[in-house]
C-alpha cells in the first residue's frame, strides 16, 4: 500500500512524499492514521535531527516519519495479534516504548525513530515491539482527535502522579498531589496547562481543595475561565481561581494570601522561566512539592531554590518528561467516559501544513495544532473559521459547529471536515 508522509532527512529537512509501504509481517499491523497533534518535541527533533537522542544516525539514507500524537483505525492485523486486535478498531499509541531492540535502542519511539510509522502519514506499519510493550491502545470514544490528544493529556496525568509528600516520622513518600490541599498551576493557561486544569477538575480519585491558575495575559486567563469555569470546578469540590500575577505588586505575597499564608502543597511550573520557578519555590508550604513541568530548550537552564526550606520545611522538587503507558490508559479511559480535551486545540490543518507548522511551531501562537492527514488544508485558527466562511460554505459550517461548543473543536466538526474536505 502507498502512503503519503512527512519524513525527516536532516536538520530542518522535512519532505512530504508518497512511497510504498512494505507488506506487513505476521507480527505487524497496517493502520490508517486519521489525525496527529503536532508537538514541540517534533520541532526539537526536526531541528536537532540525527543528534537527537530518539532519531537514528542514518536518516539521510533512511528517513523517519515524524509525529507521535496520533490516532486512527486498524486496517489489517497480522496473525500474531489477530486474537487481540481486529480491522476497524480505533487506536492511539504510547510512543515512549523504552524498547531495547528498536532503531535507536531504549529511546526508540514512533514519530522519531521509524521508517514506516509516525503520526504525519496516511497509512503506517505498526511494528511488533509496539504491541509487545502494550503500547497499541484501543479507543472506544467518539471521534478521533481525543485519542490523538491522549498522549499530551497523559503527560499532565503523569506529572500529578509524580508529585509526593512525606509521611511524618518515616522516610516513606506519599506519592501524588495532596488530597484536599492547595494547588497552584503557574503560567498555566497554555495548552498543557489547560489539560492539567481539565484533568484536575474531572478526576475522581484525588482533588485539591484550592486550585489557583496564574498567567500574565488576561485574555488567555479569560479564555481558560470560559472553558473551565470556577462554577464547574465548584461542582466537583474545588475552589478555582484565575489570577493575573502581572497586575500584582507582590505576586508571592498575593498568592500566599489566597491560602491564608499557608502556601501551596503542590505547585506546577508550566513555563521554563527562572523567575516563575523562583516564584513557585517561594509559595511552597511545609512539605510542598514543586513540579517543574515545562521542558527548557537550554541545557544550562538554572533557577534559585531556597535550600534553607529544603532542610527545615521539607520542600522538594520533581520533574517529569511525558507520561507512561498507564497514564495514557487513564487518559483514554477518561475520554471514553466523556472527558473532552478540545480546549487544547486552536488550529486545524491538513497534511500539507505539517512541514511549515513543525519547523515554525514556537512562533505560531495558540494551543495545539491538529492535523488531519488525509486532507489538504492550510493550518487555520478556529477563530478564523467565521471570516473564511464568507467565501467557503465548509468553513461556514465548521464555524457554526464550533460555536455550538463554546468555540471549540468537536467531534461533529471533525466528522464534517472529513466528509467535506475535498470542497475546501
């Protein structure tokens, strides 16, 4: 079968090409990709190319398909896996295989390391190790984009599971956020921050009592509040406050005042900015856990940390880089039950938009850029559907469907786009 895919040949050398896939082996699966969410990690891999830890050294001769946040449906299942999977099943993939026999060893991952599997393609061959590692994950919910976004959602799930607190009088750590505690999400209204808010509000096993979300952009704060309102959070037992720290004379004192001076048990940092890390450290409570979620581009990124409090107030810091397979299963289970990650998506496009979007991702504002790999469509902000709809009935209908969902992408709009994309 032929596939059309975006392949990486070298630094900033991405090419959209059509080529033949090999016939699947008995231990492989042929799959149709429907959509892929472009991640900053793909930008980093494209710029670093063969010096990236997940990218093989011979990509100039054997290019790899990029994209690792993807979903679709199975087309043909090899005999080894026919008892577990069948054609027509919808799927998502946990890309972090940690599989020692992959193209680059333990760091091998679809979307970085493989010639015939990656999210920015129409069809792919899923290799045996994906199934062997339990990383081909079924999705039974509506649509496809939620399954595509299960990977980024798993990252915030993993972050919250990675936090820990001490057990007084022992050296055992109580893993997880503090039940009924105070939580702060700093610089938290970007796409991943929104995912964290959504997850924290809707999980049922553990919740903070107070959740404070900060930023210095009031427009972004207002959008976040319209998507995940304090009223909705209150129905789930959480007092949610959105705070513009840019308007505070003393952000540290202002944030601590919201906790009656006690500070925050769990603080998540969603921007790799030294001043934000320092602010997070300063608002920690006794036994407070700072989770540095944001991945810095600079290898020498540093920020001050109060080691007096480390010694006497038991404050501590953790960091996570992605979620594991269990985190992704949790994300998919919540989506199967109706959790909608659409708040992450601000742009939609076709496979023809992948190269420019990936190479210029840091300069494109907004949240997640969602690619539908079987269509040609310029990367388009959802906010521009209305204007484009004056000349295109397809965009007009997409705007109408999104307006019915608070201006968000949705499964009805997805289905309509897939059915009418040829008219764009």
